């Protein structure tokens, strides 16, 4: 391994510090992150529905790929629901703080 490769490996192996953003373009609000997550989950669910419809109507669809798409959409939805539950829990805790 030459010095250029070892430098690249060393830089990539160090995790970023908390609160430090690598690129200014990555910085966004929490609302934007949540909206993007919701849109991504919705897209996964629509793709899974389309794949199931194609499979059921006799189209050219791989059953394993359809099952994977359905499971992926289900897992993403469950994770989004857990995020929502956690946000609501935190909101409730903040609301109950007495000043």
C-alpha cells in the first residue's frame, strides 16, 4: 500500500465529529429530513404496490424481487412510525416541563 492509499484509508476510517457537517449542502432542517423520509417511504410503498399488481396481472415480474420490495416498504414504514412515536414522546416531555 503506498502513502496515498494509506492516507485515504486513514481519513475515511475516522468518523465525523458530532455536530460537524461535512458539506454545507447536506445541512438542512429537521422538517426537511422528515418530509424527505416520508416521501421516500411513500415512493417505496407505491413501487411495491406496482410490483404486486404486475405480478398478479401476469406481467413480467420476479416473485423474489416483489417480495423484497414489499418487505422493504414495510420495514421503512415501521421505522418511520417509530420515528414519529419518538418525536411525539419527546414533544410530550418538553411540553410537560415546568418553568
